[in-house]
C-alpha cells in the first residue's frame, strides 16, 4: 500500500517526510549567509585629475566556490559628473582589461501636498564579476578624466575611489529566486500530501443536524468538519455573554444500519460580530479511522438554539463535510470505531 | 480503485519531491559556480553595468583595444545601460 511504504513509523495516516521539504528553501539562504561572512578586501585610492593611480595589489582566485567580484565607487560631490578610466593589471603590470565609467550624482528638493524634502540619486559605482582564468595578483589603475559640475565646469579634485574585492561572491538574486521557487514547490507538495482526499461529501442543512451516507474507508483517516451558525431573530445587539460549550453528537452506522460509533463531546461556541451583525459559530473537526471500505452514515447534531440572558439564538445553517483518505503531518486524536481494532 | 488512486497520489508526491530537490540543487550550484561567468581571455568582455564602456574586447585570447571614442558624453543622461555609448 502506498501510504504504509511512505508513511511514518507507527501510524500509516501520519506522513512526516513531506514536512522535511520545508527545509529545502533554507539551503540557498544558508549559502547566501555563508557568502556574506566573507570579508572583502578594501581598496582606497585618492585620484587627482590626469594622474594614474595604482591600487594596492590584491589576489583574484580562480575556482568554482563563488567567483571574484570587484566593486568601485567614486565619491563625487552632488550635482557633478565623472569620467573615470579603470584598468586591471596582472602580476606583470600588463593591462588585461580597460573600461571607462561615466558616473553622476544629482540632488535637489521636492515639494508635494505641503510636504517637502531633499532627494539624491547617483550612479558613480561599478561592479565587475569575472574569473581571472588563473589565480594571481592583480592591481587596479584608476585615472580621472573629468570631474565637472552641472554647467560643465571642472570641479576641484582629487576624488576618493573606494573599492572592494571578494573572491567568493555568489549570485544572490538567483539564490533568492531558488529559495522562493523551492518554497512554492514545497507548498504544492504539502498540499498534495495533506490537502487531498479520496472522496469528499458536503451537506448543508437549515437545521442543527446533518447526515451523509457515503462509500468510505481504507488507508488514511476520515475527517469530519462541522461548521454551524446561529443568529438572533432580531437585529438588536445581544444582551448577554456567549453561551457555554455546546453538546455535539456524532453517530456512525454501517451498511446494515448498525451503530458503530456514538460520540458526544462539548465544543466551544464563539460569539462573532461584524458591521452590526452578531452570530454564534461552531467549527469543529473530528477524525475517524475506517479500516474496511463500505457504506457508512455519519449523522451529526448540535443544539437547535441557545437561550442566554434573554437572547434566543436560532440555528441559521449547519454544514457537514466528510473527507476520506486524509493524511496528517502530526498525530491527531482518532475516535475509535466499535468493532474495529484501534491502535491509538 | 482506492488502491490505484492511492498509488497514483504517492507517485505525484514523489515527483513533486524530486522536482523540489532538483530545483534547489540546480539553483544553488549554479549560483555558487556561475558557469556562465566571463573568464579573462575569453572572447568579448564581462557584463557591463550602467555607464560602463569597455576599452576593447578579447578576440582569440588577445585584448584588442577599441578605436578612440568621440567625446560625446554630456553628463546627466539618466540611468540605464543605454545612457552612454
């Protein structure tokens, strides 16, 4: 039987392994956390105009455990533009890559609906993700071509360029995407394990009782869910407190009409209100195990009315649903069926 | 009928689990190893961020400098990769 081979140790209706799928999205997040622990090598260069400034040497490692990432940011004054030439030099001082960054920084004030403030935007940084081909020492050479104000006039320099070099950077957006996608798949898996049933029957009644006869039984549990609502015959707010717990009665009979289970328990009655409406509600779930497949009748009854402190709450509706072949993640209390061998 | 349905459901669960494990494995390994990342000496250039122009590109393992560019950068062109060049 599929359920017993997949299921937990003792109760075949308890399936624990699907819960482990919730750990899967943690794997990419753990990788993200570990990569954040790498302390990048910091570089600082003070660059006057027209002069080529070399950074301190740094190592770029070639490997598959993350990849090198170089980031540079030019600290420029507000409302200015910069043209910065950057070259990557290998251990022999040979230029292996050159690029130019056209950067800017702008700021201003805003006013809207009586409120005001300042804004600032900039694009004065660059990031270079690449592999060096083979591990070795490298240097950056930075040259300031232009530092201009809004009118195109040169601004006083030098400019401070800050850099960082890390050797084991990872693709953070891909890790976040992977975590979210895996979480969605895990939730579909949980739904496929705990949200499906072999058969489902629903009956809605205007009275405080409902009965369903159906073919049920076999692997898994049978789940009975009852939802009921009582209302006052008038629109006035209720006078008293919510009632005490109510008696719920369940009777299960088999194909021959023999009563296999007679169960009575007290269930909590909640007082709810919304937008001037008041009602009492009961929502309760019961689990049964029917080892043999057959025709069963489930009859459930709750009080027709409640009389509390001068209020009389009448039944509005009651809905009974029967779901066969349910699996659960945790052990639940199961009502014993007369004549059936009940392990729990 | 019931047994057949139960077996079919178990198959679906197995497929979902395998799919989730495959997605997490492929995504995480790709994010760490980054097999598509540009390697020094490889044809072309690394991916360029906004406002970045490479001074050349690799061809057959050699860095080939691009011809000098006209000075057409007028500043404040807004953000986005199409702002320069």
